[in-house]
C-alpha cells in the first residue's frame, strides 16, 4: 500500500475543517482521563522495582501498566496536535500546556527505558558470548516508556496493528551470568547495578510526578479540554490539510538531509565513526535520525486527525517508524555501555567486554538505518 501524500491543492480531495481537530482533541483528552482513572483504581504503583518479576497473569499489575501506557499515548497525541495545528488554537493556552505534556510523557518513560535498555544489553552480552539465553517472557514493567519503541535486538517481535506497540518482552528473570566469560559476567553485573539504580530513581520520580500539583494542573487542563477545545474564531471553517501537509514536508526535508545513499549499503561502518572519540556526549550523527523519528510521529498523528477512525495504517510508514525506534534504542544502549566502560578501576576484561558490547550496539544502529532506508525508498517508489 503506497503512502498517500497530503495535497491541499487537490480539488478532488475533501477539505477537513477545524471541527475534526476539536473532535480529535476531545477524544484524546477523554482517553487520558479514562487512563488516569484506571491508573488510580489499580494503585498506580504496579510494576515497581519490587514487582518487576510479576507475571502478566496478574491482572491488576497489567491494568496499571496499560493505564500508564495509555496516559503517555494520549499525552503524545495531544501535544503533537497542538504543535502541528497551533495556528488554529488559542496561543497562550497551547504554549502553556505543550511543555507540561512533554514533561509528563518524558517522566513516565524513563523507568521503562532503563529497564528495556538493561534487557537489551544483557541479551546482547549473551548473544555475543554464545551463551544460552533464557526465552523472553512478557513481564510487567512499571511506567511504560515509548509505546512505539522496541527493546529487543535483532528479531525482536513487532506489533504492527496501529503503530503503537506495548511494552517490550521482558524476561521473567535476568539471564544467568554463569555461562559467560569473567569479563562479560562482570560487565553485565556493572550494567545491572548502574541501570537498576537509574530505574529505581526514575520510578521514584514518576511517582512523585503523578502526585505533584504540577501533574494535577495538567490533568485539570485535560479535563477542560475533554469538553471545550480553545479554537480560534476562524478555526471551525479552516482547512486542516495545509498544516498537515506542512508537517509532512518538514519530515520529507529532514529525511532528504540524511545520508540515505550510505545507509543503503549494509555494513558501511558509518555508525562506528567517532567510536573512539574521547567526547562522552552522544554521537552527533545520531541527532538527525532522532529528529526524523519525531517528525515521522508528528506526520502520523496529523494523518489521524485528518482521517479519524477511517485512517488506514500505512504499513511502509509504520516500518520506517519501527526502524527509527530500533535506532534510538540501540543508540541509547551503546551510550550506556560506553558510560559503564568509563567506570574507574574496572578490570581490563570488563572494559573489553563493554567495548565489544558498544560496537555491537553501534552495528545495530547501522542496521536500523539500513532498514529505514529500505522502507522509506519503498514508500517513495510506490507512491503514484
């Protein structure tokens, strides 16, 4: 199925008025409030550090996980719509609520992100060591992160029904380190200590955020939004298509700036450049890819506003988004491995294992770029 580009000048296309935006925002606000109510009913603390090994069969835990994920899902869509269609919304209100939604979404994402990063790195250590890895089992992770992300390495299962995947498969227990070499086992233990500590802190931050006056102010604003959308006087009769087309154009321009020709060749080693740089900052070459990922999300959500429930899932667009999610996951995992390798006074064997792990994840970055290039070129070629 080819991607349908938005053309506001097409006389045969039906105009989409601002009423569609109001309807979409009210629906997302309602989803937010429903998820918040469910989150409170289930205790709001499911999947914390003491319960990370709970089974999915624990309905209360899974409901809390689903509720937290739904909170982030609706917050992302509201924030994205306020950004794309901001000329049609009250400027003061929109500029005040958008940063708050970004804060909420980011805060709820952190615990899940650290858990998924640790899982990815431990599984990679076992894969690189040739050790047997326990089969992945669905577990409960506290505050789910980016529902559209993936945590596994190669062959991680994808859920492509709507573009929003659930929490990544999480082993019921961490892979045993007994079959690893000494360096790999110590590297795994070091990563587990560092990322578990970070996850625990993120869990506490999420709980504090959900109980704060700042969050209650956000929830109150969303409650008002569920019944009254602050559109400008001209918005009800305005056509949404030009603004949605502008979001698509920003995405297209950002993709055009990527080195897709290089990414079209597997094992080009581009992602390994600067791998030995003393600069501890993230790879600067990753930033444009991360930006494309965000612009792709804005484009997808704009399509949802225009087409509502009748919008068909663009499989190729979805594949491109999944590739960029894998790119982000691998990039962050590589940075975590590099950070662990800078720990003072670690054994040479441990540092070596972390270096191999870092290179492996940078190869995963490269593989994700290749996958994105393949899916994006298919969109371009398949578009009439």
